[in-house]
C-alpha cells in the first residue's frame, strides 16, 4: 500500500470514528422520559407490560420509572421538575392549566368507580340509599360523589347527601367497613369495586352509567398522564413513541390472558375470582381513540362539575381549554 493510500485509509477510518462518535453522542443526548406513579397504582400493570413486551424498545423510547406514596407526592414531583409525566385525571389538570400551569393530558383508561352494596342488601336503586350509611372514597368534593348527588337529585326530590350518612375515607378502609356491615354501601374506585365484586358484593351502578344518565355521552375517559407543555415541544417524538407503546400495551392486556398471568404475582389478589374481576374491569376500561365527541362530552362534564362543586373543584377562574388534550403531531 502506498503512503497516499495509507493516508486515505486512515482519514476514512478517522471520519468513520467521528461519525460513530456523533451517533453515540446523539443516543446519550436522548434522555429518558421520567414517569412518576403511585406505588400500588394499576397503571403499573400497564407500564410493566410495556417493559415485558419490549414495547419501549420497539418504539425507541427510554423510560425511567419512580413509584411514590401519594397523589400529593406526584404533584410535587411534576411541579419540581423531578418527573416528566405523572398520572392524574384531566379535571385536576384542567384546574392547573387555568391557574397558569401549562400542562397537557392524554388518557390511558376509561375505568371509573362504582357504587357497591352489601351481599344481602335490599338497596336496589339510588332512592333506597335514604337513611343509609354510604362510604365515599375520597372527600366531599370527590367527582364520583358529586355526580351521584346530581343523578339522585330528581330521583329523591332533593340532595341525597342530606338524606343519608356519608362516610368519607380511604378505599381499603371503606371496603373493610362494608365487609363488617358498618356501612350499607360504598362509592369507590374501580379496582376496589372489582375486588368486592369478586367477594360476592353487588355493583348497583357505576360512574360511567351515572354520566350517561346525566347526558354526558359518550362518557369520556378521565384518567391519564399529565406533563408540562414544554415536554411536547422539546420531546415530541419521545412523547409520541411513549403513547404508541402505552396503546399497544393496552391492546395486549385487552386480549392476552398470558400477559395477565405474568402480572398476577404483583396484583396482590387473594383468589382467582378476584384476579378475574380485576382483569375484566381493566379490560372494560381500555379506551378507544380520542374523538371530537369525547372532547364535547368532556366539556359538558366540566360544566356539570363546575355547577356542582364550584370553585372548590374547578378553581376561581373556570375555563374549559381544549388545548389541554394532547394529540401527536403529524
């Protein structure tokens, strides 16, 4: 090989090394998306499926997950820029946005709470709750409780909250109170309703049905991921890739029993019946594509909640902002 040929080969190798180095540098620059979720939240089943099926790898997105102990901790993590995405409902996100925090939302589940009555209960309609003790997960401003009161108003000729004894508390505690017969019914989150269903308790109605009866149709999904708007501007490809992976995981969980068998050890179930009910409730809540009809029904729900809960629910300056709801850029 001549000196000129050797020099050309060395230059070519050097150029290749620079190109490879630039490529590695780009890979390093693509930081992971940081997700914060509740430690025992059912969204972890979805994210575990993303990882187990390699959907994040397939879509070219890296996820860094943190599990926290409370919804307040999730809020702090987002506001302190310790997390890129957290899990919440869009009504909370809408209030943040109208208060000046530029956040966005995309749903991952349509599963909502349910009203469950005792095994031998003679409660067969909302009017039968009069004079009873009703456990309510959350507090007096819980959205499911406000919707139940709104739906019951015409059925009982007034505010049912004044005709029964509401008992507010954490879902696990209320489930135990129902088992012990210390309350007559419970309005609780879907996963706790599913566990009670598996034990033989009866679902009287659910929040999806209540919304439909109040004219909020199609019932919009409430639960999803929330992030600062700047993330969609700085990492649009990563965000789109993440939601493609989430959608694919939802479809796998909707159809694959093997995927659920893999999750079973982490689900803390006490029986096969409980496992089956949780799977059924989850699958029923897998959302379809976000549509203009759901945007319209979300606006109607927001207006209803503003009327029912006032500033305590929607803030001092209520405004429905369609820009909250994210869609991938073409």
